[in-house]
């Protein structure tokens, strides 16, 4: 309360009150952030799906063909892939491989589909190989398959490791 009746009460402009700015600034920041997220999601490059297989959607159910995985399990296939001195080599560990047919090594980047690679491996005396470097500064999701896709082996190439064990995605009965 003002003790002196002759002094005028000074009114401040509402725009000079911090609370007024907060009432407008917080919703404005939320609207701006929403539009920024919408823009980023609409313009993000590549597919961030970690599953490279073809997936069918029926209602809310996702299905994929596991026949190549089951075939690899039936044939008891497994292999080791390694890299050294700019060469990728794949050697069979178990199972009956067609040693004269070329293989495909599919390297899927975990977050950027545009960095995915397909390496065509030629048969050698011990397995398959190709002169090519791999960026091992990050992990890779790996698949090994023949050109016809009859079977498929899977593995995860951990960053800075020189080798990976490839095996069927489904286990034995």
C-alpha cells in the first residue's frame, strides 16, 4: 500500500512483465519444435529399418519368408568371414556348400541404408574371396547367400573386429 497519497502509482506495460513472455514463448517453442521434427522425419534419407529382408504387413502383423534360413539350418551351414590387407575372405566351417558357385556378402549399415554394400565373392581353393576394403569403424549386419537366395547365413560384424561367425538365423529343433 502506498503511504503517500500524492505519489502516483506507476503502471508497467504488460510487455515488460516476464510472465507474459513465458505465456507466449513456451507454446511458440513447442510449435517450432513440432514443425522441425515433422520436417526432419519427412526429409530423412534412407530406410532406418534394421531388417533388410522383405517384410509383408497384414493388419498389425509383419511376416517374412524364413525358407532360406530354414534351408541353411537343414544343411547345417556355417562360415567365417574375415578381412585382412584389403581382402574379404569367407571360409566354410560346416555343411555342404557348392564350392564352385559365387556367393554374395551383404553388409547392412545399422542406421544408414545408403552405406549398405553387396560384395560378390568368387570361389577360391579354400572358400570365397574378393579384394575389397570394409569400413570397420562401426558395426555391420551381415548376410551371406548364394546368388539364387536358396539359403542365408547371418551375423553381426562388430566394429574393429577382423572376423565374424555366420550361422543360420533360426536354431536347430
